[in-house]
C-alpha cells in the first residue's frame, strides 16, 4: 500500500535535474523542515498512459525497497493530474558528475563503489527487481561517500507483468546487455551485471567499453565485439579486477558472475599494491595492503574526490559571480563616461 502525499505538504525549491519524462526538485517538508527531493512528471507527458504506468510502477518498486544503498522513498501522489513522489535528498552529486571532474578513479575507489552498488543490486534482485538502467548518472553520492542507486523508471518487477512489450528495447545504449538489446523476455539480474561491467570500465578508463556514433554501432559491438581489457589502457589496474570486468562483460549471461553478491565478495578479496604517502618522507611509495585496508582506502579516496569536486564546483560558481561583477563594474564605468561627456 503506497503512502499518499499531497504537494501542499512541501515547499518546492531549486531544480536538481531534468529528465525525458520528469523533473526533480529540492523541497522542504513543511511540518518537519526536512530536506527532500520530489520527482514530478512533465505536464506534456502526464496524460500518456504508458508513461503514467511506468511512473506508478517506479513508485511501487521504491515503496518495496528499503536498503542503505538505494534512494529511500517517502510516498507519492497526484497534483492536478501530475504524478509525483517524494524521496531522499542525496547531496553529493552523481558518479557521472564526479567522473566529469576527475576523469578516472583510482582502482581502490572503483572497488569500494562496486562493493556498495553490488549490495544494492543483490537486494533488489532478491526482491524480484531488475534495474535495467544502471549507469553512472543513476549512482548518487552522499558527501560521506555512500552510493545510492536511483531512477527505477524502467526497472522490471518480476513479480508483476512487464509494462514493456516483448521484443522492445529499453535502456541506455552504452550500458545495455546483449539480451536487453534483443528484447529477450527472460532478461534477468545478469543484465544489470553487464551494465555494472560497463560502469566499472568507464570509472577505470574514462570511457565506456564500446564507442559509436549511433545506437546501431553500439548495439553491434555489444552483441558481437569482444570488450577491451582495462589493463590495455590502465596498466596499474590489478589483474584480478581487470578479469572481473571482463567476466561482467561476457555476451552470454551464463558466463558472467553468478550474482551481484559474488562480485561484491571478489571486490573484498582484492589484495594488491597501492600508492600511498610515506609519513616520514612525504614521498609516494608502493605498498601491499590487505582486503580490509583496500575498502578503507577506497572509502577515504572517494570522500576526498567528493570534497575536491565540491570545491571545484564552488570555485566555478565564484568565478562566474566574479565575471558578472566585473561586467557590471565595466558597464557602470562606461555609463559614467557617457554622462561625463
């Protein structure tokens, strides 16, 4: 049973994001002054029955999923024919945004991000939910380095009939598993594992495994071309991690890891050398660390990257304001010179 909410319970704030069918706003719950996010359907598509059905299905799925690495759902409703729902406000941006600032991640960060994603995926799969649109822009970050999986707009609920017609392709082209491309009716959680492999490759290399000018070129590669190895681009990537990425990118679902839990376990088993700062000399040294330290190191590095990205973005805003101020001063000087003539 869904928790019914009314839009009058909230004060809408800034727009946080705009998608193909909806807009996400920062909002404040009036009674508690709690900061939340609200996703609303665009008015132009609000009467499309398929889009409404997908949006309601997303609400139903989020209602069922309660996990520390999945964006929390706080209920939803309808306002003048516009469906909306309320969710947890995640304040650290997205993995995509962080990649745009950083370019690539050190492998311990990737191991830590993957560990958290796999925890969310396994939970969703255990509850009969396949995300079908796993990509860096749907991986939200807290400022403390927690990953929150969001946007279940095209997720499949195995406990109910699929809204997507058999044979129809859904997903984001650069991250779609071969069985998604062919519209396989028996698509399983292993499709999410393939998308995870694409995400890992991008985090490590700075680009998706397959490149193309259009969806046809991408689909052809997903279906028939062997994925490149991360170590062909990043020699410092542990061979074990490189092998995991390639297993995730296998064409046949049966050749991929058994489930997300197995991938999570493999991340925790990574034991390799990482670059650290020597406390005595301040120089970079290559040091062997164990699995538990890899997790701690990855979390620490991720938090650092989030802080640096936030500082960079703040700097960009400050420079933008400075440009406006300079333009204003120059305009006033020009205006004063005209008056003085």
